[in-house]
C-alpha cells in the first residue's frame, strides 16, 4: 500500500490532510517539510552554546561531533529499503514518518533535559540524526509518489515542498533571533 492508498484508509479528516488536489501537495506533507526544517534549524544556536560554553569542546571535537551527527544521512538507501519492504499495518510512509518524528522529538527532549556530557550529546544527536534522515526520506518518497501520479506538475510540487522547507528554516531562525538576539552568549 502506498502513502496515497494509506490515506484512503484514514478517517475523512485525516484523509483530507494527506490527499492533495490535482497538482497540489497535501497539507500534512507541507507540514512535514516545514517541521523537519524547523527542528533542524531552531536548536542550532543552543547546540553551539552547549558545545562551546557548557561542554567547552575543542574545535576538533566539535568537528567530530558534526561528522558523527551527519553519518546517518548516508543511510537513506537503507531507510528507503526498510520503508518499501517493511510496511506498518500495510502502510509504507505515514506510520514511518510519525514514528521518526516522535523519535526526533524524544531525542531533542533528552538533549534538553538530560545531556550533560560530550558522550551523551554525541549519542542523543546521533539517534536524532537517524530519525531526521529517515523522515527526510519519507517526505521525499511521498512527494515522488505524488509526482508519479501527476507528472505534469512535478516541478510545481517540488517547488511547493521546498518553499515549505525554507519557510521552516526562516521561522526557526526568526524565533531563535527573538530568543537569543539580545544575548551575546558570553559573560
């Protein structure tokens, strides 16, 4: 069952969230793109402060942290295989997106409330990256399925999805500016 088929098995309110009009991206998918970007962008300043000020990591340690954090993004072919071959209750995309989103939120909460060491940060960030990379792939795969069904508007679909992605970054950075704008981070 594809994501489009999965949407048909949902109650009508959920079906509308996942079902696009002709040439349109479903609202739930736009929200997915927005939230993925927001969750990656918003905590950047806080992470930088955690790395530099709280954990006092060296530049080489910070470089290693980012290298480890981005490693799961190379595993997207595996995540795609898992989604295609291991459906959840017959559904290939939506349940995986929900579970990955919840996992990412849990990792962020763990980081905020429990991480007090470089090793703890590496572990929480690595796990979070797995969930984020999986979710990025799921929203991309859902978009590919939409484009296959309506190939005449593939560029428009991708443009709309990318606009939601960039809007997530813009909103996250605007919120971060409002939160941290008056704080130099030192002293």
